């Protein structure tokens, strides 16, 4: 604590701790005080310094409902009491006389977990119950620790208000509790889930912000239109813990080991350097023990550099988006904020066919509404978070990594977010341009954001110049000239338009772009990253050509290449394919089996473009197979068409057959485009199967020295039937058995191995950039972002790092050596490499572009 104060000052540290506390949990007393203050200001609910976005009128209703529920649990009962009453009694014992604080903690935990769930699309009822149980347990455990250490750490600093002292005390206690491995009796898992389910029912009963919905026969909690309306009208001041994690206003604590880094106070216990599922099997324990002993200097250097990047809110974009929300959305990626009109009711004396058609329409409407509300909530949350942080000169995004080494920001509002999110932030303290080529990169970035990224750099620059008047008009009057909103990444493009206008004015005044400063991010994106890595590893000249490892005058588009091959087959099948015929399914029911001629004609009428093939081609390198392609085509292409057109859809009666048919064509086409990648995936899977036969889990070391372990263990699913609020609910409890899941170990190896390679490449690139004085990073796995002034340097370093990693490391042979330590079997040799010269990547304009 003293170290932080010496570095940043007492006031700055206090503000950071208070910010984290506000996002994690506020006690009942503080919440009520802030809420009452808000109600008296300006005659309505407005902002307060401590309790911004308080739950508003919903908080009081939920808090009262939960208080009534808890009181009922603690009253003497006749007959059998619910087993979860023991947990409630345990909570009451820990909080003692501080009942109001206890009720506040429970209310905020349940409400914010539900909000977090619907915002992050983690809506399954059983999952929400598990999350509530865990977070409530963590809060009670912390309170128990504080009880045991009463009086300690309260005078860490002098001259602070009691409220601030409490924040330091909790931050100190959280760190102490982690390092002391404080023990607290575990709750019975099923009882805790039943308690959570009961608390959810309380919220559903007294709040109109959430509603139950069954999707594929699985109970989910969805946001209601009332939540959107309340949020949009500022009637419901939902605390920032809707996402529970936030940016920092101090540079994040550097990761010095697995435990320490990122946040400073309340949120420090929410994350470790490595995101690993909490499992108690012997493999995970051994892995974590080994991981704690590894230095990981390069890995930590990269993550620390990324999270130390200073950002600032883009107020120009924020003002535009605020106005679009006031207008009701429906523009620039913000969906309409009002509920769409549901399908008309059935007429009297409806027929079975009418009922069937109505159910289809209603199901489609529910799907589209659920998606709309989810996107709306995310957009509103991003805008609200930007409002919260707009007055800070610098904000930061603490980062950590998954078990493969992929770097992720911890807060949900971050530089890896959606278009709206990314448009709302700019680099702070960005360096000034020192070279004329910055002008070229500014033009190229604008074209990329507009979606003009499948053409040469010269054509991209020309597109910007051809549309310069529209660009300048968009920057001058964005609400009057909405051309920008029609582009591929509309909000980021608008942010770029503002900076382009400033650059033009600067050049007019100074005669050159040299000296111009902008916080805009120039990003270099890989082309189908997974296949790029496979093609490089196996020196595949054919695949390398398709994914731009080989220099060319314009970028190759592997998705379009596959789509073209598919269309050739479709044209032939439409002429000479098989005909329709009657058939029977396994239950003996008759149905029409469409021939390839009919299915080909349907797809030709719909149009198979790069968009249709993109996801399947992209996921090939990550282990997706023909049946996976089928599901992707069904979900991404066919079902949305049916939802939009209902019976008028081409696929209304053939969706499953059409999906299977096209999946096979895409599988065949991509297999002829990147043959080596398919061989590489099969080899990885064969090695994984051999290791699991010897009852070991798949493990390897990346070129950056990170030990990767697949923690896939068999899971036993237990169904728990509970009675809540007069209804019976089915909860699912998934518990790891400790036995290796051989199927997942094999199926997961291709995506995990390739992800570990792109993670290592990113880490190596960042380390090289740091050594060359680049201090700003916007990294998204296979996208490498830097300030405009350093775009050329990033452009060169990312290529050189790619070459360095694959010339200094034979990653397949290294993998084989690592895996050989885990099995008595002789592993097969890696696939034979092709004759691609990896060094030509340095001359490839479009491998990252």
C-alpha cells in the first residue's frame, strides 16, 4: 500500500480503491444514502459521486423482497425446513448485528449477477445460480476474515475519512486472505444453488427487469423491455457492477507473479495472471504448482506492456452516440430501443397449419427480440461506461491471459470490444508523426474501417480520396450526414473521420503531417490467422498463397476462393444433380428428401458469398469439421433468413438438408485449398490420443516459454429439482470427476495449439515493440494495433516476429518432444513440410494488413 502511495500519491490511490469498491459491492447503508441523495437532487434520479447508476427504484423493491425472504428463512419452522436455511443461518452468524449490510450484500450480488449474465449472454438459469452461490460465498468468506482480524489494518494511513479507511482495510484484507490461504467451511453445493434459485425468484417477482425464457428446453433469464426503457430513460441507476469490472485510473499493477497484478483493491481477487477453471484434480494442482515456479519473463513483459497503455474516452463520438440513443437507435449498430411488433394473434377457429405457422413466427420473433435486447444492453452499457470515465485524462485496462497465452482485458469495456466500444476510446499521450508515410497509413486505416480491405493499398487510399467530401461532411455534421453509419465499422469509422478532418487541417496549416498527433489506432489484421499459422508451420506454398504469406499485388481472400469453388459445384449440381424423392426417417415417418439439384438451385438463388463461407473456413484451423460447418451454416445463414422471411424463405422446408449439403461442399472446397492444415490437425489429434491412452493430459511449451495444459476432465452432470415460489425448477450441477476426458483432449488440441502459437507471436511482437520504444498497444489475438505515428514500425515488427518465431522454433517437433515425456508410445513424426520459404513473409504486404 505504501509503495502505491509513493508512486501515485494518496489521493489517486484512494480514488482508485473507491472506484473498484463501487464496481464490486457497496454496503446497504452507502447505497441507500447515495440513492436518497440522488432522489432529492433536481427533483429526480441523477448522478452522485459515490453511487452512480444505483439500482434506483428497483433496488428498494429487490432489497425489501430479499429481506422478507431471509427473515422467513430465519424464523422457527414447523416441519421440514429447506436445506439451504443452514447457509442462511451461517450468513447471519457471520454478519451478526450488521443485518442491513448483509441484506445489501445479498441484494447487490444477486441483482448484479443477473445483469452481468444477460449482458454477457451467460443467461442459463443453472449457470447464474452457480455464479450467485460462488460470489455470495466469497463475500461471506471475506466478512469472516475481517471478523477474525478486527482492528488490524485500520490505521494503514492517517488523515483519511472512515469510508476511505474501510476501502484500504478491505483491499489489505483481500490481499492477506489470498496469501494466507484463509480457510472457511465450504457450503453444500446443491443447497447453495437452491438458495440462489430462490433468490432469483425473489428478483423476478419484485422486479420487472428480467423474465424467464426457455430456449431449446433450457431455462434462461433474459432482459425485459422494462430494463431497456428504464436504463435508456435514466430512471434506473444501475451501479457499474452491471459488468462488475472496470477500467483503472492508475496504471494497472504489473504482473510480478501468478497472483499479484492488475487491480489494487476490491477487484484484485477477481483475477489471476492465468485464467484457469477451478478444478481440484491432480493434473491441475500439479500444473498450477509448476506454473508458479516459472519465470515467464517475456510473457509478463508483453501483458504488462499492453495493460500499461494509456487511453482516453473519445468525447466526440460519445456525444454522437448519446444523441442517437435519444433518437431511439436503429442507426450505426445501435438497434431500435423499442420492442418490435409481435406476430398477430391467431384468428378464431384456427387450423393446425395456422397454429404451426404462428409458432414458427413467434419463435423467430422471440429469437430476434432476445438478440436485439442483448445488443441494446451492451451498447447502452458501453455508452454509460464512457460517460463514467470521460473526464479522466487517462484510463487503463488491466489484462491477463487464458491457458493458451491469449491476452484479454479484464474489464468488459475494453479495446477488444465491439465497434461501439472501440470507437469510444483513443490512445492517450500518443506520439507525434515523424514521417510522411503516416498519411498513407491514415488513409488505409479509414478504408479498412469502411470495409474496403480486400483491395490493394493503392485502391484503399484512392477510395478515401474519392470519398473525401463525404468523410469531411460526416466529421462536420455527423448527425446530419449519416453516410458514415453505412460503413462496415460505422462508429470506429466516425472516430476516424474526426481524426482525418483534424489531419487535413493540420497539413493545411503546417504543410506536412509530420508533428500531427492523434489517438486513433491503426490495426494490422491477419488473414484467417489459424490457417496462416498452419501454412507457415508446414511451409505450405498453396495454403500460404491463399492466406497471404506469399507476396502479391493485392490481397488474396481465402473465403472468396472457397465460395468460388463451392459455386462451381452448385452450378453443376443445378444442371445434373439428383432429383427429389420420398423417404422415411428412423421413426418411420415419411418426408421429402431433396435432391442435390433442388438444394443447389436454392443456394444459387440465395447466393453463396464469402460471408456464407467465412466462419466455416475460419474455424477449420480450430478443429471444426463437416458437422460443425453444418451447424454454423444453419445458425449463421439459414435460421436468420427463416426468422426474417418465415414461409417465404427458400429454406422454410429444407433447412437441415440445405445445411448438410452446403457443409459438405465447403468442407471439400477448403480441403483442396489448405491441404497441409488438415494433415497438421490430424497429426495433433493422433498425438493427443496417444497421450491420453497413458492417462495423461495434453501439455506443451510455447515458443515464449509458457507451459500449456489442457484441463479437460470428465464432468458428471447432476439434476437437482427444487421448489421455488410455488414452482418446481430443474437445476444442473456439473462437477469434474477427476478422470481425463479423452474426447475433448483430442478434439481441443488443434484449436488450442494454434491459439497458443498466435498468442506466442503476439507476445513476441509486443516485446520487440517495447524494445523499439512503442508504448501503446491495441492487440486482439491476430490484430496488431499501434498509434498512427508508429504504424510503420508495427507493420515491420509483426512480420519479422512471425519469421523469427518459425525459423528459430520447429514447433511441431518441439510439441512432439514435450508430448513424448507423457507417453510410453512412440509418437508419429510430424507431417512433411512443403517448400515455402518463410522469409518471403517480410515482403508480403497483406499477411497483416
